[in-house]
């Protein structure tokens, strides 16, 4: 690269950390001509020497994040011999934390990217919650671990996402007097259904704020007290007919309601 620098980014894992730090740094130097070349999963000295051969051909900087001590030592040794500037991104952090915690690091390459079964279950649950949010597809009712039902603004979506991060697949269904209840609700075990209700005054306030956020007048039917009472009464009838547990979310944070739901699932409530 004529009159510029080649920045070699090396990692014994993916190399995202080193690349992000490097890009954030070089952007502080305007008019700095450079090319970033990333090498992922560098795990032996032969790879290090091949990269060093390339680095010796011109203006180079070496940035690396490897926790494998033999590779770190080799990189420092070769860079020093070739008079190439280098930075070990991880070492200052590892040394600082080791001193503060009074213990040695694990030194496992790619530990932050370990994709175990629990991780995949969480991703799957989050995708499920998005796909079957707000009754968009009633087929999700039969596939869900838990189905949340309730009128609009009773925290169905936030709860679905919170529970998804606990690896629980949640579908949620809004209850509206004019919309028939999905037949799938009567085809699953009632113990898998959780009803959500709330205080009408509190719900009125929440809906007014929602309308305000949307730039609409709070006189809309959506926030009308009589309409809210009608919806809550309708939802109460549906929940009683199903025979499902019902949680009043009026004075509860999402986390608190979620913990109650988990207790219900585990038979502790």
C-alpha cells in the first residue's frame, strides 16, 4: 500500500474486539491512509511467522488479541526484531483484572463466543416471541411454552421478550371484544395460559401516554374509560372461561410479573 500503512489484526478467536478497537483508534487520525487485514483463529507459531513475513514488506502495525501466551510472546519477539510497532490489546486488561481480583485468567481463546446449547435456546425463544407477538400468527399458540392473554397495554410484549431471555417460548394474544378468541386457545392445556389484567385507571393513564407518543388526541376511544372497562370485563370473562391463572400487573414491574409466571410454570405459585 503506497505511502500508507497495513494494519494486521490478529486473534485466536474471531477478532471482532481487535478490529473494533483498531477502527475506533485510526479514525482519530484524519488523513491517515491505511488498510486493515484481519486474521482470525491464529493458533500456532507457523501462522504468526507467515503473517510477519507479510508485515515486513512495508509500513505495518500489528494489533493482536490472543490469550495464548506462546503466541503473544512470539508476536512481541518478532515485532521487536523487525522494528514493527505492535499492541497487545488484551494484556493490560488481563493484568489489571488479575491484580484486582487476585487470581489468574482462564486464558481460553474465544471464550466470549462459545455458542452452547443454552445460547441457541435463548436465540430461538427470542425469535419465537417476535414471530408470535400480538396474535400475529395463532399457530404459535400450540407451539408455545406459555401463552399470555390480556387487553392492550398489559405488558404482554415486554413480558414475552423478558421470558424469552430465560429460554421460555412465549406467544401473546390481545383480547378485544370485537375480535373472536383464537380457537387454538381452547385446544391447549389451560395451565399454559396466563391472563394479564390491570387497574382501569392505571390503564387509562398508560393508553393516554401511548396516544400522546403517537401524536393522537387522548379523546380517542382507545383511552376512553368506558371502553377500557368494557375490554377488561370482556377479558375477565374469557379468562374465567379458560380457567387460567390471572396476574394483576397494575403495580408490578415486568421482572416481578415474569418471576410470578416462572413460579407458576414451576408449580410454586
